C-alpha cells in the first residue's frame, strides 16, 4: 500500500495541474506517515472490529488517504477479512452474490457500491482497485452497513433490484410491485401523489409476497432475504421524527455489522468499518443527534466489548469539503484544545496518533473530533480508543471536478 500512496499523490498531481502545486510530496511526510501508520496498526491489530471515523461531511482529503493505507495494512498484517462501508447494503449484497456465482467483479461495481461520497476522491482510487482484486478472488468480503435506498449511481439497487425482487410474483403483481419498489427507491412521489402510510403498507405487502414466493435460484435465497430485511428496516423509519430516524439507522447498521462479523459457520470475522466520527464514537457529546439514543459505535461497544476499537480523526486547521462543490475553513485549534495538545510535543510532524492511555489522562476539553470540525467540550476518552490528528487538513481531490 506504500506504493499505492505514492501513486495516489502522483495521480493528484496529474489530475490537478497547477492547482496541485500546493500539494507537494513534502506536505505529507512519508516517513512520519509510515511511523503513524505502524502505531495505528499496532493498536488495532488484535481487535475484531476496527471502526475508522472521519470528520467534515466525509470531506477530509488527508484522512481519506490515511484510511486507504490503513485498510490495506490491516488486511495484510492483521488478517482483517471484511471491509464494511457506511454505504447502502444492497449493491454490496449483489457483489457478494456475483462472487459466489463466479461472475466477474468490475472496478465500476465496487466504486458504485462505495458511493459518490467517496468514489470520486483521488485519494482512494488505489484502494478501490485493491478492494476489487481481493474481492474478486474471494479473499475479502465487502459489505454495506446502511439500509437507506436511492444511492446515486448504484449499479444494482436503482434499476435491477426492484425488477429482480418482483420477478418472483405473478405477471400483474410483478409489474405493480416492481413499479412501487422503484418509486420508493427513487423517492418518485409528488404533491399530487404523495408518499403516505397507505403507500408504505402497500410496499410492505409487496415485500411479504416476494418473500413468500421464494426465488428461482437457490443461491439467491440469502441475498434476497437480506435485501428484504434492509428494505423493511428503512420503511419502518419513514414516518419517524428526524432524530429517532437517525438513531434507528445506526441500529440497523449494527445489525448488518453483526452479520458481517460471523461467517456462515458462525466463526468470528475481523471487520474494518469505514464511516464517520459521529457514527463510530462510543459516546456522544451533549447536544449531538445521539444524545438520547445510541449510535453505531455505542451499540458496537455494547455488543463486541473491548474487541471493538473506535478511531477518530481531527485536524488543528486547514480546510474541508462541506459539499461536493464547496469547502470550508477549519477553525485554528485553540490553546489547550484536544488538537493542540495532541500536536504539542510533535512540532515537526504533520500527523500524530494518540492512543487510549493518552486520551485517558486528558480532562474534558474542547475538541473538534466528533462531527464537521465543530468544537465541543467533551471527555474524548469516552468516545474513542485512539485518535489521529492532522496539523492541516485539506479537501479531497475530486475526479468529477475535471
């Protein structure tokens, strides 16, 4: 993966022309990065669940590059066999089924399943290639944790999935249910024909009939069962209040994580989770959306105990991508803040790793490591087992901006 990191930086230079001059190979100290990577791998290696967060609306470029290298290192050095993204489960289920059938797995399939939050970032392009190779050979399982529908650009769930699910039904119901499922996936409702409780009930009946009808191919049964289970969970939250719906999404992600953490014979598997800080944190600050209901990290800590490790990411300054097309400044870390303390003894380093013991001796202090680089007062040792802090962050370089 070291070579992949260098290739990624070269790709950025090629893609961004004069803009990339601000990003030289000296901006990221390869020697220091390697040392921090080794420290991080050592901390995560003996855990079953390695939960890797990120800050800033999934818009931190150096974080993405580091995580990409970390994923490869954890697989190669520590025997992790599953990579689970905070992305829709459906297309990953389709990939898994294709592997079981001996069908080709393309790079576009993997990139599509990962989704547009990440798959256009130059920093993870080598990782996408690596994941495809490992998955196609059967050496790695890729998983989506999210039950949400309608991921832009999905190769399977947007078009093929509703038609495939409904194909088990009789001709009239097949047409009706395929159209209804697709309409919900695309959120294709209008003011004149809105989405209502009756609409949801009709969708639930379609799923019940599909489940009862069975499937034509035996190797479709497990995939169909899991697709229907995820579809039902997202339908169940459709009319819940926003915060309750958000927490319910995390509870659903735990169900998919639990399934990924065991093979078909019930033996444990080591899982890397690629998600946001606010999802992987084991505790949440006051005022967060998870103040009254647990997030994925808290649920995983309860389920897997100390074998689940939460790694947070933050930065003492720089920029991050706020939306695909806009960037925001990261406020300079204040004196005595989490980020300032983390970097205080490492004046020559761009990036540092601080472990559980370091976090344990800090008081409740202001830091920006929960969500969107917003400073909050918190006891960070309750949230993370370790943290990566960059001196300066930057937005990722997007291939779709060319």
